[in-house]
C-alpha cells in the first residue's frame, strides 16, 4: 500500500499541511518497502486549481490512501474517481506520526 501525505516540508519530521492544494510537498510512504519519498507540489503556487492539480499528483504517485487535514471538493472528485481512500486527520502532526497512527489504528 502507498500512503500520500501533504506536507509543509520534504522531511518525514515536517508537519502535515493543513491544505492539500497549498502543501509544499506530497510525501509518500510505501508499506512494503517501508520507505518515504517526497515530491514538490506543482499546485502549491497556482492562483486557481491547486487542489485538483495536487490531487492529480497524488493519483500519479500510485497512492491507495491519502492522509490529510482538509480536501476541497474539486480535489475530492479527482481522488474519488481514482478510488483513493481519504482519511481526514483532526489536526496537523508530523508526517511520520500521521503514518504510524494510521497504520496502528485498530480495525
């Protein structure tokens, strides 16, 4: 499984971004290899359409799941069409903490 997380920075110690479309990076975690990678978000500086552009980046990353504090309606449409599971976080935490909490969640 590949998990995508919008992040304020390129490190797993960076804070999860409060806004998917305006995040500086998308960090992915591969549960099989247990490796993280980061990709600059081309949608971060767009005047309009940052959410869908970032959602397309998440789709292209091969992610199965997105962990995010917020997902706009247009971005949600792109993610839903690609059948990416969206797990909303209650507040920003580090990328590493968000992934560990998600993977250790009961159920």
